[in-house]
C-alpha cells in the first residue's frame, strides 16, 4: 500500500469514526484532567507552604526585613503556571465533547431527512399502487405481501397456536410493523384503533406505545418515539389480511395504512 492510499484509508477511518474518537478523547481527557489537576494542586500546596514558612521565619528579623503574609494575588502568581496543563487538557476535553455532540446531531438530522424522503417516496408508491389496483386486486396484493412477511417469522412457543378464526373468538394475530405474534380478537384490535384515534383527537397526537398498551402488548424500543398526529399524518388506520402462519395455522395480520412517524408530537 503506497503512502497516498494509506493516507486516504486513514482519512476515511477518522471520518467514519469521528464521533467515537471524539467521545473516547473526551472520556480520556476527563481522567487526564483530574490527574493533572491533582498533581498541580499538590505542587501548588507544597510551594505555598514553603513560601509561607519562609515568611514566618522573617518575623524574627528586624521590622524592615520582615515580609508580610502572602495575598491572594501573590499566591495565584506563584502557582498559576502549574495549572496550565490541566486547563489546556480540560479545554480540549470540553471541545471534544461539544464537537461529538454536534456531529451526532448533524448525523441524526441527516438520517431524519433521509427517513422522511424514503417515507414520502413510499407514500407516493402506495398511492400509485392504489390508483392502478383497486378493490379486490389491491387487497390481494397486500395479502400476498403480508403472507410473505409472515412466512419469514416463526411463531414463538410462548404464543398459543391452537386458535381458530371465528367471530368474537381469540385468534392468532401478527403485527407486521413490529413483527410480533399475539393472541387477540378483531374486536379488541379495532377497539384499540378507535381508542388511539380518540386519544389523538383529544390531544392532537398519540404514540405507537399507546396503541400497543391498549392491546396489552409491551412497548418496543422505538414505539415511544413514533406515532400519529392530527396535523400531518391523520388518524391511525389498520389494514388487515388473513394469512397462514409458517406452521400452517390461520392467522390475522395487520399493518398501518399510514406508518407512525418520528417527531409526531411536533405539530408545527
């Protein structure tokens, strides 16, 4: 590898891992600053003690040869050079932490913009599909997509497979968004949908966690961060499909017509 290629590789590594490097530098700088400050304090204390003892010794001399006690300004002037290293390292540490946070914020903003763009394109694609395929054909397409996704998700042992799809009876259900099986009824899911929309109309927004709580499902790692609002997304709407689980049991799957979005509580 020539020098130019090595330089390019090093620059790419630093660029890709800049936040990690800065964070590590901030952590190390905090420790170094503490150590240097302790050393400077011990040294300063030693110097001030010696100077204090020297001045006390002059009290036995003639009045004109005596030296007064040190003022605060004199103490600072004697020891400040020893605090230059910890101050310098501390300043660099603060700069590293600030820069790492700034870079993280910029990357998060870029990811949010990319997510928003992808979401808008997906909505445009869905709109075109619905324009071209209406009625039974549209539903058949979503049924196939749901079946493909369910085929890749084995039913956990903790979920009861021995269920039959009957009106008012508990059925095996699959949440396409979070990829989870659970046992419930169509009525319960619809009730949770209505409750979530009622919450949105009353408070202008609702989180995905609220919907899961109505279904007595545990929240996911991101369900608190996404949801719907009255200004941009509109109400939550479910799309159902009847599919077969990988072990050939009847299953009711559902997805959201409008996916929950981040920053759902920011209405303006």
